[in-house]
């Protein structure tokens, strides 16, 4: 028991700026923190993808209008890297479209308890479901979403027919790193 409390305290220290709600029970705190951590990663990676795309495009435009590099293959490589990074943002969106706490709703955790989502208070369930409904593009948002059961959530978000975007995203991330590293080394080699 002491070990789990220590882990929970360490996790909550990382979120000093985030105000943790008082009504969270000790059973639902790790699930809510995991959701908030996933939300923060989504925001960071989205911003990084946009900045990287802008960097590639601005470098491409600079080299395109600089007379010394007009016929260089660097211009083409940077253009393709910018397009590839922009396309990667689509994979990123699908990866974070539905939070892990909702994807795990049909899995029975160890010990046979309810899934972590159902340990949350009604207020937090409503927050997560409304945000996910907006993310998926379902408008208007229905009333009483906090009272949805696992079957209703599975039907509403079509979790049974959903591609495994988490697995696809992990493989794609490593492929993206490899291709970007190869493209970057070609650009570096061509410039110097």
C-alpha cells in the first residue's frame, strides 16, 4: 500500500501546475493522471509537428529563392520532408483521437474490477467523453454522457471496428524518425 502511494505522489509531483480535483478517490487518481499525461503529450507532439513542418517549409523557401541552391537536390528533399511531416500529423491525430482510458473499456483489468474509466466520478467521465466526442466530430453532444455504459461507449466510438492506431502510430513513429534522419543526412551532406 505504501509503495502505490509513493508512486502516486511521484506522478502528482510532475503535475504541479495542474490543479488536481479534490473529489478524486485513490482508485481513480492514477487513471485520471494517465489521461491528463496523455493529453499533455498530445499537445506537445502536435506543437512539435507543426514547428517541424514550418521549419522544413521555411528552409525550403529560403533555399528555393537563394540563387546558389536553386538547382540543388536539397530543395526537393526539404520539400518532401515538409510534406511527409505534414502527413505524419494525420497519423498523430488518429493516434490520440480516442484516449487510452476509453480504448481499454472492454478489457477487464487484473483482479476482475471495473475498467479504470468507471472508477472516475461522473464529472470526470463527462469531461473525458465530451472532449472525445468533440475530437471525433460528433455534434451535438448528447445529454447524460456520464451515465453511458461500456456497450454504449463502444457503439458510439465504434471501438470494435477501429483500426489499431496505437500500434500503427508506434511503428510509423520509428519509420518517420528513420526517414527524417536519412533525409537530414542527405541535406547535410549536400550542403557541406
